[in-house]
């Protein structure tokens, strides 16, 4: 096997010129939640806690830990309350959780959570399948969740799914997506993550959608991106977002994940692949790539299958 480290790879460059690319990127690690919720293997609580511990040790500062959804819908995360109670407390590490509704918020508040995320849809079809309500109704459902959370001092993130393509409706209108996203921010979300839920986006679409958000008064400082790699475009889409000024990127260690309500969705952008690219661009991120690769090799063994990350395969032999 080629020793890529011995070759001095990746070739690092000086920090980017101001305005060309962000000087630092926040990596929003979704593997423990978005990654594991789509696995056929249900891991033990101890394995999940060890996964989180290892990710924190690798330098990841935002770890989306779990989801307070009904175990009937996502049995892989049925132990959410127990996991939160046993989380390793690491200085500087945040543990946001996903909540679907007020009942989920109640559970999060009972658990002492400081940060939540809600999960909206940019299309009617996906809203019906994922939220059991229409697009217009989702705002009425989320309004009390966000209001109560912010009143309690919680930070709230909004996810917007199907921003670039929907298996039932095709490609959504960017202006409509931007308007839907703006409404979620207007409810009180401090950040909005734009999801390519089925992994069909291209860099041109990314640029177009970010311009559409600018046209409705939403700057890139309030946006994050969340790409899946169905067509191998996740990294190129991320680079397009970085060049537009986005500085928060969602990714999943080892490329874990997908979407249980969209069968065509494959794994998330692998955190290791993202880190390799950021290193090559001279962008700071705070992650120890070798430690992260070891973590994903370990997790691949727990799941009984190879890692989907090309960087993990190249450096870790998984």
C-alpha cells in the first residue's frame, strides 16, 4: 500500500487570501446522529459513547450527538436520553441534538441540552413523508419549538432538506427554497443548513442557490451546507460553497449516513475527505486527521463493513 504521508501529501498551501476562501471552517460532525440513524446495525450505548469520545479527541468541536425522535421511527437512536446523560464532557465541545416537535423539545429540555436542531423540508412531497404535514404546516409546527427553545436560552439550528433535488418532485425552484429557508430563520433559528438530501447537486446549483438566499436577504454567514455523495460531487459542491463564503460544513466521519425517508440517498460527505481538502487549501479546522482516520477504521469494524471515505481507505486501509 502506498504511504501517502511519506510523499508529503496533501500539499498544503498558505492560508487563502482574504475574501477568496474562509480562513477557518467549522466542521459540524453529524456521524453520531445522521450517520448512525441510517445504519441497519444498532450499536450499543457504550460504542456510541466511545465514538463520541474519539471524535472529540480528534479535535471536532461540534458533535451532533443524537435525535429525540420516536424510537418507532428511528430505533437506532432509541437510547438518546441515556446517551445524553453519559456524554463525555470535553471543554469546547458542543453536543447539539435533533428534535422533531415539541415532545422532542420536552425531552431535550429534561436532559439539559443547550443546543437543538429542527428539520424542515424545501418540498411538499418530502414534508408529507418526513414530517407528516405540508410545507405550510411545518412552520406552525416549528414555531412553538423554536420560541420555547430560544426563550430557554437554547441555540437553534434549522435543517432544510431537498434543497437541490427531490425524488418525487425533481429540482426545486431556488427562489422557493430560499424563501422557505428565510422563513425558518425568521422563526428564530440562528443558522440554516442547506441539505442535498439525495446527493444530486452540482457546483453550479450551489452557486445559484446561495445567490437566491442573498436575494432574500440571507447572507452566507447564516448558512451551512450538508452534502451527500451519491454522484461523487460532495467535495466539489463544498468547494463551491466555500468560494461563496460559507464557513460551516456538515460532514460525517467515515462517510456514514443517508436518509431513512429517501431511499436513493447515500452517505454524507466524509469528514476525512473534507479535512484532506481543507488541509490542501490552507484552511484551518482544528482536526487531527490521523486520529480521525483511526476512529473511522474502528467504527467500520463495529459496523462490520469498510469505511466509505476514500481518505480512510487510503490512509487507514479500511
